[in-house]
């Protein structure tokens, strides 16, 4: 199955100044598969070590000299490791933290050797490390679930992907194509972007089989809780994990999770799930300028699950219960479509940047307002609204545009693509002219390209 990140990996291989690369992401998002794809297309061989399966190999890295480490690895693996021809892949490196620290020596002493490391719970090692971090000696690539367009390629809909990638406004999309693409959006929301679930569905064409895979992944995540550290309260984190899908799209109130638990303890469990990349916080930003992270308020945030398929499986949603795109998008008060859009925007930036996503929440009693997501292009801040159907109020969007004096906004919905001139309508505020770009959910992968065409990006 094709992953767009493969192009980034190939660029990494070709750079003369490449450093050991660390793939970061949740368990089962395809890190090992991606390394294997790279090896098959670029290298003659791959020397793969899984430190969870073979923890004893870690002792071969006790030397700080790669010229001593490599012969030992060759003897253990019974293969030659040749710079430029062999990819050295260190999988589940979180099980051998001091090997992670040793990556710097490969960069300093054997720069021609291409080294990739990956770990499912690597964030825990990085947060609690007791070794010297190889700062400036390694680089990162962040990997999330498969995107909607990657999913289309996996189910042999290459021409639909070509259509999406070549689409430009104001070109009309025929109803038959719109309906077909919305049907695939429904499929994606139920199957999700976890590679094993996508592969299973692509091969079997069975939603039931993909649901079994998703259930297995959720069970694996729960089984990992005992690896989070000695201070983890497994009962509490299990409780939080089970609550997250129902909280997607809502500002977190700890009483919604458990009225009996202390907020501090629940916050710690959420943080641990975030370290595992199972969930993300969509944090409020005042959004007066870029970067958005400079004006955040950590007290106000919404949770986002890793993957929309996992969300649907968590709440028991099956394809047999879905009758139309509107029904899917309306379920759980629009949480499914907000998850769909959120996970794509989260990973729409550069691969080497730590994924982050922001929202805007105004807490003023009866005058509350909320913009689902904030996107930036250059110095331009773009408010993003997600609407479950083809219509819906844009009151909060208008409040944001008035307060921040913005002239461009983005809406995702179930209708056809449109670019319209609009005027805000907020009681007690002077109207502001702005342009509204409305995109159907299936154009999510072309968001930044289309925004750059119509937003004034400095």
C-alpha cells in the first residue's frame, strides 16, 4: 500500500547530510511497513532488528564505535551491512533506550550508513530519558494513519485520486462523481486509516473483517497500558481511554470522565495516552498571530482520537447501521466528521514537525463561541468549521472573523465545493466581508493547495 511519506524517505536517502532517522507514531500506523517499502525500492538489503523480540541484541551496541558494532551485527544477523546498499532498521527501539542514545555515533563516525529507528511507545522514553539525548545528531519523521487518498489507492481507485489532485475551483463536480466520492468517505470513516484494517478491507471487501482488525488494535492499545510506567493507574487510564471517543469535538470537562476522580489524576492519564499517540489535544489558541502555539491556554482543549475507524469501532458503529452520508456525519452530534477532518489536518504539515492542532474557544457565558480548528498558511490564520450536513449555522465562525478581522474561512461539509463572498452577521458587531471556501469531505487531502489558491498567504 502506498504511503506519501515514502517520498520524504527517498529524499532523506538522497541527501548527503542525512542523519539517523527516527520514525515516530502510534503502534500499528505502519512505521515498520514504511521502512520495508523504502528498503525494497532503494536498497539492496535491510538489516532489521526488533528489540522487543530480540532484546539480547542491544548489548552489541554497548560500544560507542560503529566500526565495532557493525561487525557484531553482521555476525549475529549473518549478513553484510554495507553503507549505501544496506538499510539498518532498529525497530521497537524504546525497548533498548541506550541504543537510541547511540544513534549519534552513527552520524558522527559512519555518516554514509543509512539508519532508521522506530518505536511504538518511544515518546515515554523521550519524556523520561536518563541518557544524553543525541540532539542535532538525529532527525524525525512523524507518521499518522493512512489518509483518505492513500485509502483510495489501496482500494484501487487511482483515477479518483488523480481527479482530486487535479481538481480546481470553480470547476463543477458532477453529482455522480460527488456521490461516489462521498460513498468512499463513508467507507473510510468505518474502516479508518490503520494500515492493517485498510489492507484487510481491500483484500476481503468485508467491513466485518476490518472491524475485527480494529477491535484487535484497540485491545493491543489497552494491553500496552502496563508499559506506560510504574506510576500508571491502569484502571484509571482504561476508564479515560474508553471515554475519549464520546468526547471528541467537546471541550474536556473532567467531570464528564469521572466525577469521583481528581482532575489532576485524570489529566495525567490523558497525558499518557497523548504520549502513546493514541489521542491528541486540540488546544485553544487566542489566534492573534502565528505561531498559534505562542498563545495557547492549556485549560481549554478538545480530545482527538488517533483514527476515525477506531472511533467508530469504539462507539459500536458498523456499516450496517449507515444508510447515507448524512446519517454517518450526523452520528454522535457530528463527532465522526470532526474526527475525520481533524486527523487529516493534524498530519497535513511537514513530516519533520511535531503534529499539533489548535481551535478557538470563547468562554463568555451566553456569548460562547467555538471554531473547530485553526489552520495556518504563511502568516495567515484560517478558521475551519466542520458541518455534519450540507447546511448549518456559521455563527461562531462569524464571531471569530469579527474579533480577529480575518477575510478568509474554510468549511468542510457534505455539499459541493464552493467559493462564495459572504458577510458576517453578529449582533452588536460591525459586519465584515470575507470569502468562504466550502469543501466536501473528500477534498480534505487538497486543503492546503486549494487554500493557497484563494487565501492571501504572505
